[in-house]
């Protein structure tokens, strides 16, 4: 019974862990919790320093980071061939960015940007190639130390040394390139502007209240969006995992119900003679049926308690220390009380049904037939 209960909760917890890992990557590697964009009809957000004062002064905000964004052509000469691709290049204010995203911690080659290295660029593995990139056929096939040429969307061309390569295990993030804010302002001939400002808040799930607070504090004209609005194909993957979770959880519950019924059926049939003797000495059949229901409930309750102990005292700590290394990211068990409660309620209901039907069938039999058989 304990293993049945663990199976029900474990399946949903693993899939929920995958969903949490995907969502966590989107927040920590790409969007933060909230994204501010230019107001309608504008290319850039203006007066960024002023807006950041408002943002960072709002209670509940951990920090913000402005980005310039340019869809650029990146080129790398390889022998006689020119490897070329269109990729998104973003600027970062390093002091601010490192408090919002975790890309600087996920370098697989070279090192992250420094304020003094304005002619360096860091690439996601999907651009560089290698490191188990999913889009290897589109990559530039470059390594740390190579020189690439960037043609920005305003026509400016610059050469950069590849300073580092990162891997977040999120294809969208790994398809980005980063240069310093100072360098991008030089390319665009702009200052105190941004294509977007990403915001990190203290408590995930309270983005709606935070947006209302930002509006109240004076950010009125600019667009403000949730990170989920940008998740795109990632959101579709999360919905698919949700569906798979419910399907597998339903199958596990059906298996559990069947198992409990079989256990109760075998238990009752092995005691047919005992039940017949109890009826012969005058015990009411309702008492017999009730006793077997309580017996099934006892087994189930003990199994649930043992299962809960196994989950919270053994499995959860183990997976926290040893997360599963999936291609989507590091996955731990994400156990929700609602899944534990649903599993327990279904098992208890199965115990009642599994205890009632076999015992009632035997209790209805003739006393002689129950004692001596056919």
C-alpha cells in the first residue's frame, strides 16, 4: 500500500518538477518576472534611469536590468566558407544583470562579459555550436578566442572576439548573444534608452500585484507584461506535461484501485469459512462487512502514512541533493499537498469499495456453503 501511494505521488511530482524547472529557467535566464516594453508606436523606452528609480523603489522588487535588443547578422569565416546566421544580440549592464539573470554562472567555456571588454561577445551554445546544441546545423561553429563579425539592424558592422559560451539548457536563452551596454550604445548612438527592462521580484506568483504597484507609482504609458507572455513554445511544453501528469496520475490511481480490490477479494475469500461460522453464531452480516471495510481502511491508512514518510523523509531530500539532469534542466521532486491529498482520498475510497464488495458477496452466501463450500 505504501508503494502504491508513493507511485501515485511520485509520477505527478517528477512531472511537476520538470514544469517547475522549465518555468524557473525562463525567469532566471531570460525574462525575470516582469518585462517593461516601449509604449505604443515607440522603438525604445525613454528616461530609463528615471524609470529604474521608480521600479527599484517599489516594495517587493529585487532589481531591474535594461537591455538594448538588435536582431543582427553574425558571420564567421571558416576556410573558404562563410558561416552566417541571424541572431538576437542584447546589451547588458553587468552590475545590474548579474542580480537578475544567472547566465554569468552558466558559462561552459571562456568567461562572462566585463565592463572593460567592449569588443568581446558571449554566445549561447546554439549560436556557437557544440556543447550538445540542439541547432548545431545553424550554428557558426566558433570557439572562445575566435573573431566574428556582427551586422546590426541599423547597418553598423563591428568585429568581436568570442569571450565566452554559455549553456542554460533553454534553447531560447541559448540562442542569444550579449555585448556590454556601453558597446551597444556606441553602435546605436543612443543613451538612457532601452528596448526592454526586465524586473526580478521577491515572490514569484505575485506579478499581478506588482504590475498594479508599478502603474500606481507612475509607469503608465509603457507596456508591462508577465514572463509567461513570452514563453511561447515553452508554455506549450508545460501544458503538454500537465496533461501527461494527469493521464499518468489517473492510470496510477486505477492500478491502485484494482490492487486494493484484489487484496481485499483474496483476503475475504480466504476467510469464507470464518465468515460462515460468525454468521452461524448469530453475527449480523452488516457487522461482518463493516469489519472488512475497516480492515481495508486500516491497511490503506498505514500505507499512506508510511508512503508520506518515504516521500518527505527519503525521496525529496535525495532528489534535492541529486537532481535528475534532463536536457530541459536539473529536475527535483516537486511535491504539492493537493497531489498528496488527492492520492490519499482516492486510496481511501478504493479501500471502502474494495472492502465492501468482496465481503458483501461472501456475507450473502448460505452459512453451510460458506463453511463447507460447494
